[in-house]
């Protein structure tokens, strides 16, 4: 099918140029900050010189690269999903990290969660979390109690068979500060993960619904619920009583876009009311303005959209 069935986005927007692969964004308003933290990683070439974390100052519209202190030379930075939380009084940045040619190496030490202290203008490396269960991590979020949840998008890293046949072999991990454990049911390409009001919400790129569970005191899940959604969902953020996520609307076009940034990949950003389950489309595009939207985030009546590959994000005014 052609892109004709998806319109070119014709609303107002501001393009914010950053580095390649701004796949995830997180809001930092702790203290005097009013900024987006942007996780950038080159995904089409082997030039990783621009990989890292960038900040977009919402007040001044300025973009700056955060310096990194203390990262061991043995760790190659290829960031993916991120989350920010204040843990024991320390503003902390959690980051999914994929090292070069990770599929050729054991998971431990190559697929990991990096932990940084987040400061003005820089991050300070604190630790690298590894475990054999961290096979193919995608997104990370905190449980608001010092632990974290991580989506594992496939049972075997870069498994084409799992994606082709939509096999339910991915899962979510919980880290309680000491140990890792699988929680919830196996999923089809678990992707975004987010916690709100005592429940964890999970998007599966090949699932037809957004799945949620109540979080028990030990980090395990119960009370599974499902919310109808668009297809091809990615990262999760929240705005009031609404869940914000994105949709990759044409898998074949997405695959073509992986290798060629000039080939558009239709996408959408939409909200789901967590009480009524009503869906509101916030952004819809055939890929001309922005392709492969990965994260949507609302702040001060503006929608910010990240994408998987091309080197910019969008800022879009929301009108009532």
C-alpha cells in the first residue's frame, strides 16, 4: 500500500536538530530545570561519534550535548530507551545500552542498563547493570521505589523469526536493586514500558492492545488488563490521566526506512484515556515531515516527538 492513505502532516511545528537516532526523550523539571533529555544513537552507520545525551532547553530553545564523566573505556555508548527519577535524593538517568555487534557476544557486558547521575550540563557514570536475562533490552522505567522495569523485545537478540511470525517470546524484567526477575506474561515484541498510579503499562509492537498490570510489593504483576490500541506501538509517556504513545503504521515501509532515511515511514502519535480508553490522534503523517515516531511527550501544551533514525525531533503546539 502507498503512503497516499496517510496524509502529510500540515500543522504548525518546529524542527529541533540534534544527533542521529533521537529514539527516546524524557522530561526533566527537577529544581530549576525545564528541559528534555534526548537519547541519541547512530543506527545506520558505524560512526558513533555523536552518540550520547543531549538537552533541549524548553525556555531558550537551545540544544546542547551533555558531557559524560567516568564512563569506562570498555563500555561503548549506544543508548536506546531512557528514564529519569530522583533516587535517594539523586537525580538519576537510566539508559538501555547496546554495544557494537552485540548479537555476536553474550548478553552480559554487551546488553545492559547504564546508570548516571544527571546534573546541569553533564552526566556522571555510576554503574552498569548486566544479567543473562537482559537479552535484547528496549525501554526502561522506574518503579518509583528504587527498582526498575526493562522491556526485553525478543527472546533472542535480532531474531528475524520472532518478528516475522510474531512469536510471543519477549518479556519484561524487574530489578529490585539486587536481583533481576521476569514478570508478567510473554509478549510479542515488548517495547514501551511505563508506570503510573501503581500500574505498569506495556506496549508490544506486534500486540493489538496496550497491556497493564497492578504492581505488587515485590515487583511482580497481577490484575492483567488490556486496552485496544493502534498497531506498531513504541515508547510510553503520561500526561494527566492519558497515556501517550506512537504507532508505526506500515511495517514494510518502516523496514525500508531502516536502511534509507529518504524512504518515509508512516507514523502516528496518540493518547489513550486510561479511564474511558478513548483514543485521540495527536499527530498523523505519511513520513514526509517525520518518519518512524518513537516517543511522544506533552509539556506546557506542546507535543514533542522523537524518532528512531533521522537527526531531529519536533515541537508541535497543541490547540484545544
